[in-house]
C-alpha cells in the first residue's frame, strides 16, 4: 500500500511539474488574439487598398477584352462591366468574411505566434510591409495579368476544341446505334 501511495504521489508531483512548465505562448490563439492581430495589420484598410488595386487590374483586363471583341460587344460594355464589378466589391460582406476566417487562424497559430507577428508589424520593416503591400499586390497583379489572360485564352480554346470533339463523337455514336430504316 505504501508503494502505491509513493507511486501515485510521484506521478502527481511529476505531472504538476509538467503543467507548471507549460508556456502560455504555446496555447492556441483565441478569437481575441486573432482580432488583435487583424487590428495590428489594419485589415480593413489593407483590404480596401488591395481591392482598389485589384479593381484597377480588372478594369484593365476588361478593357483589353473589350478591345479584342469590340465588334461583338455593345459600345457601353466597359462602363456596364466596370460598374457591376465596382458594385460587387463595394457590397462584398468583408466583415462577415473576416469573421469566417478567424477559426482557421485559431487552428494554425498559437498565442505566441500572434504576439510575434504583432511585434513584427510594429517594427519599421513590418510597418513598411503594411504600407507597401497594396502597391506590391497591384503591381504584381498588373505584371501577371497578361500571362493569366494568355493562359485563360489557351484553356478556353482547348475546352472548346474538346467540347466540339466530344459532340462530334457523341453524334457519331448515336448515328451508329440508330437502326437503319428501310422504305
């Protein structure tokens, strides 16, 4: 019996030591931690600036599409498409989207991670990154847009060719299965 009490006592003593050494920074990030991080990186302002940058790139993309197909499109195509896109971004449920993102951040980050990121964005380099990120995104999107458009054109052409081939094959199969009619 004494042995059992000694073993149980030793177990609790060692367990308490492990619990006492747990680092609070290793605790999972909470919703409040993630909201603090979003505030530190000025998420709302950054989103607005990035959307503005994306909108400019998309306006340019639609302009190029219009020029490419202007004989088939109405004269007010660009104005209508740009207006629709601007309205879409203006009415986007940004707050709801940010709220929906919180669990993913909580899942993958610890309190210490969040604290370290907040500390980084408080440094001159972190502040510069926050300031420059919208311009970086805008310029990189503008540089990548022609590549993306070329790729999308190729994908579209490939899909159209494959669809035409499938239609032709389907017609050939149904013609072969149809019974010959004799008069």
